[in-house]
C-alpha cells in the first residue's frame, strides 16, 4: 500500500466515513484500513511526523543502494531486470518485494506545467475532431464526428457534426468555418490527422499536398502539433468538454440534421454570447474586433468536390458509395468522370460536358437507384436501334458489321448489343475489336461468342489501363478532327533575323565550298602556337 492510499484512508476517516465504507470505496480490506488508522493514531500519540512509517526489516534492505544506482543510471529499468541483477549479487528473495521497493525508490517523473498563452487578433486558430456515439430517435445509434474550428483570440467557434473525417469533408467544413467567421486566421494548429500530415520526418512534418493547395488558396499556414501533446491546442480541446457538458447533456436528437440544427442555435444563443472565463468577454464581441484582421476570403471558394472515374455498367448506371445513379444509356461501357460535392453528383461525358446530375443520397442510404427517365432507352424500337447503330459506328466498321449481324441473327439483339458495349470497358480496345472481327469472320453473332473469344484470347484491363485507353482514344479523335498542317518556311524567317543587325544572307554557291575548322572570327594568320587562352 503506497502513501497515496494511506493518505486517502486518513482523510476519509477524518471526514467521518466508516472503515467499511472506506474499504469498499478504495478497494482494500477492512483489516488494512484498520491497520493504517491504528498506526496513524500511534504516531500522533508519540509525536512522530505523519509521513514516517514503520517498516519491518527485509532481506532487500541491503540492496537499496544498488537499486538506487540502477535507477539513477537507467530511469526506465524494469523491476524484472533489476531482480536479475540482484540475483547475480546473491539476492534470494522473490519478484513481488523487488517490485514494491522499486516503486518506492523510483523518482516520479516531473510533470511539466501547462503554460496558458494568448495570441493577437487573427494570428491563430485551432481545429480538431471529436467522435461521439449518439442514439438518434429516428436513425438509431450512430457514430458522428464533431468538426471544431476555434479562433484563439476571440474564442468564437464553428461547430458541425459530420459522418466522416476524410479529406473532402475536412476541406468542406473549413470552407463553411471561414464563411461563418468571415475569414481565416493566419495560422491553424492541427494534430497529426492523415488528411493534414502524411508523416513526420527528420526535417519535420510532411503535409498532404492537396491540403497545402487548399491552405495556399485561402492564404493561411497549417501548423502540426508535436506528437502526443494535445495541450498545444488546448482551446479547441476545451471546447469539446464545453459541448459535452452544456449541449449534449439532457438533449435527444431525431436525426443528424436535427442535431446540427440544434447545435447552430446553441452556438448563436449560448456559446457566442456567454462571458468567457478567461477573456472576461463574450466571444461575439471579441470576434467583432478580430474580424477586420482575418484573412479575407477569395472571390472563388476552393473546389472541394471529389472527381473520380466510373465505368457505366450494362444497365446504364455509375456506382457511388453502394448506390447507383443513371446516365444516358448510350454511354454504356465508357469510363466517365464523376464529380461529387456535398449534395450533388454530376457525370461528365467523353468531351467533359455534363450529361447527368443527381441529388446525392445520404451516406447512410445503401442499395438505392437514382433514375432519370430521359436516361433510359427510348420506347420506340427504331430510335433505340438508331442510337445503337450510332454508338457502334463510332467504334469502327468492324463493330458496325458485327451489330448488323447481331440484329439480323438474334431475337434480342438490342439487349445483347448493350452488353457487348459493356465489355468494351472491361477489355482493351484492340482485344475487343479483334473479338468482334473473329466473330464476324466465323458468323458467330452473339454475346456468348464474344465472351468466349475474350475469355480465351484476352485478359481484363486494370483501372489504370482503362483510363489510359480512354485518353488515348480521345487524343486520337481530337487529332483526327483537328489535323495540324505543316507551316510554310516563311513563317520562320523572322527567327533568322539578328536582333543587332541585318538578317542573315541566304547562302550562295560559294558558301558550299569546303570550310576550314577554324572559327569564322579567328585570325587566319595565327600560328598553331598562338596563345589560345586569350
């Protein structure tokens, strides 16, 4: 039993607690409590100091100096390692008494005091996340993350609960914080979250390049805190405790949207107008003084949307977070650019023109389809066939010939043609066209024939190969449609003109005579022994 427990037993006994209650609260036996109190009473009666303790002699007493020497040289040395050394010197006791003695003799590490510091206006902000498991009435128990951006001078903050801590969410919430506060601080402190700091090297933190581009757009400088030192950004850490004790306590929330709506009202009506304990002013009042000094917002906000490529499946959908969004069905099999913002999903065609726009489904929604009727094949068979013929014609005469045979030979040729188009995105263009050419040569006009040929003679493309094939074809189409003709030589005549004299003369027949190897400006009478260093 260490001195902290003994002191707590004595303190509680002086406050009137019974020995049974003390033993239950501290997790010790009643006999131990009684022994401590009796020894304490005896010491007081004899006039001995309260900190003095009566300890029975031990076989380990002779080794105290040895243990102290080990701990002074190796402060982190374990009791197991010390026991090994003591046994080499003749100690025959057990591990438990060595462990207890090491605890008594090891000096406690000095705790560095946390120095509270203040910053000037607009000089610094602090940002962090804090995660909570909340029981929503309508959605059940969910884990959400509180984004917090706090201005260090005024203590005014922007808070918002989100579903993820990824880079797009972090950038989007930063933009909302800047707009809410009317600008950004010159520096912002972060811990070592991966969206900001990739890793720490010998020369300091290595920041995420995209986050640095975002910071450059708004003109602020990110600052990574020292590893495992949360006190560096104590203002934002303290704000989480304030939210937990003042906002989350005693409230129920229906949905995440309801939670954020109540949080916005609490910020405006409670947090911003309270008198801060340290500054003795309301954050809203100090922010009014600080706002003119914040970095002004750029004319155009940073584009925080995610842009990725998705292949249109055989049914004419692109997938995003386990949901499907329709695109015009004639793009089946193509790899298209998809831009996803906080509320919208936009699909761009091969020429990067917008071909589909959908309201983004919530992240908790899975397995749903967003369909625009105009994206579906026309109910008119003739229009459907005309669209198919146009798509196959874009892929060359071999593809067009296969489509003619497929529609002629197969009852459900249009449906099979759409699936053949989908295979175009799975295999290399040359392999796909070779399979169609082989099917035409042998009269095998069916989807099954194409699948068999590709399975035996080709292998599916990797995602990088899919994008490379798409870009190469786009470049070839562009060069074919916009050929560059050779320029006449007269266009380059001005390059032959000297900036300090008349243009160079056109070479004559005399210029075709053999020339010596000497420089044109060199003295022809100079001897081989002339000094060349000049």
